[in-house]
């Protein structure tokens, strides 16, 4: 400090150790200068000096940096219904495979949990039921061969009879008779072709491929073996047969079940009291206990027509996408249905609200650096925000960061 700014006044002679009035003034000035230097020293924060009046508080520019405000906007708050549910196979993409005839299981081909494509072999049966269609086809092919030979003979005879008649060496009635035989042979050929095609279709029904049918027609050797094939692409989700087991045609239990696991069904059990607010198309948020941290979104697809007599709950179904196969049948799910019964209302972040027993308050910026304490009436809480029924208006600027800081200073 500059010594010339504050000149010292020596003490009067004869009173050693006692300061004069001038010395006391100098001491006060020195103390004030030191205090000012400490206040203005770099790195020393200024003390908070609130200006409080009723439900209002004023902050300094330095303190304002600790506060974040945002404009209150309207938000669509929708009534949400909670339910429990389970994941199951998509029955619209699931099929069961049965045997159309009786026989003994000779070989199991597809394994449980295996992915199969349409036409993939599932199980091989040894059945006598497949012999009649094969015999019919062999007979039809033989009849067709004979009809073709008869037609060739009839054409040759008709050509010869016509030539003799034109050369005046044959009778007209002989030519007419040859023409009639040709027409009959052509009709027999068409009938034989129809019979072959019909027998071919019966063989396709029992699972024979076109290559196998062609081989049967060429070699005319029948077989008791038949392969049951997958009708759709999917995953084998059930297998209810074993090698050596006898199946009884249409009366037997399904041999296999195949499901397309790219989608799964969610079956939510919704209480009867909540059902009136639920509509087809409402958004569904699903959390799976076995898959923490993941949220599955879907839409209500079907609302059940029957209420359980014991639980008084109705099944509400949604289709869940399952591209990575994480969803498994019978998984437990927590379900939130966002109903269409919504309303637009002012909203503030949850952290803006200070809870005081039965009262809830927020801080509103009325002027720059001036904040007013408001008592509000809360509604629903959704996605980290509160619905405000009363106490603020759309367009007000609410404190979102620093509300507790402002509240503490107001209470001092």
C-alpha cells in the first residue's frame, strides 16, 4: 500500500503508548483499506445479499448464473393405465403340422428350436396310406401311354382309309368309320391326361415333389416312406413325436409347431375398471423383467371380449417387434397403456417443484433477476414432467435449475 496515502500523526509527548485522535483515524482507514483489498481480491466470491419482499426474491448477476429458467409450454397429458402381461407366440404367424395319414415315425429330421424354411423336411413316416395314391398314378400313367398308342393307330388308319377313298379304291363308310375311331381315340387321350394330372395332385397333397412324381412315373416303383414338410418359415417351437411312435392321421395330435419369431404377442391383463378408457390403436409401453433397461413400444391390436370370472380382467393384445429374438414366450411384462383420453395443460419439469407437505411451489421469473414463489396444483406426472392444473400460466418462465437455491435464500 502507498504510504503517502495515509500520513501518520505522531503521538503527543509526555503520553507514551497512547494514540491520539489522528492515530485512531489512520487505523480505521487502514482497516477499511485492508477489508476492501480482501473483498476485491481475485478468487474470493462476493457474499449473497438477498433482497426479499413477501413471496419475491432478487438475485445478483453473479447468482443468476446458477439459475436456469424455461418458458412453460402446453403438453398433451394422457391418462395411463397400468397392467401386467405375458409374452407369447404370434398366433397369426404360428402353425401346427399334422400328418394327413396314419403311420409309424421312422425318423425325426427337424430339431426343437431349429430355424426352418418352407418345404424343409420335418419328420419321415412309414405309412401304407401313401401307396394307393402312388398306385393310382402308376395306373394313370399306363393308361395315358396306352391312349397315346391307340391315338397313333387311329390316325394311321384314318389316313389310309382317306387315301383309298380318294383313289376310288375304298368305300366311303370305311373312311367314316376310321374318322369315328380317331375321334374316340382323341377323347380317350384327353381323359387319360386328366386322370394323370388328378393323381399327380393327390401325390402333391401327401408331400411328393414334382421330381419324385416324375421318378415314380418313369420307374413305376412305389414307396411307403413319406416326408412331412414345413408349410411356413419359422422356428420349431414344439415337437410332440418320437421315433417309433404311431400316428393316426387326422386324428393324431400335431407333430410340430412352427412360429415366426420376428414378432411376438403381448397379452396384458387389464382390470375391468380401466377398460373403458382403452381403445384399439392406443400406445403401449412394455418393460420386460428379464430385459432390464429395454422399452418395447406397440399399439393395442385387439381388446378381448371376455372378462375372467375370477380376476375380473380382460386380455388386451398388442404385437411386439422382435428383430433380435430377445423376447421369449412366457416372459413377464409390466405394461403401460397410454389412452386417448388426454388433455393439454401447462407442464414443468419435476425438479422445478418444491414439495412442502400438502403444498407444492415453483419459482417464476417475473422480471430479470426477480423471482416469485407460486403455490401450484399438480396433476399427472409423465416423462419427468408435472401437469400444472393451477398456479401458473402458459408463457410463464419457471426455474428449472436452482429452485432449491432460490427457496433457501427466500427462507433466510
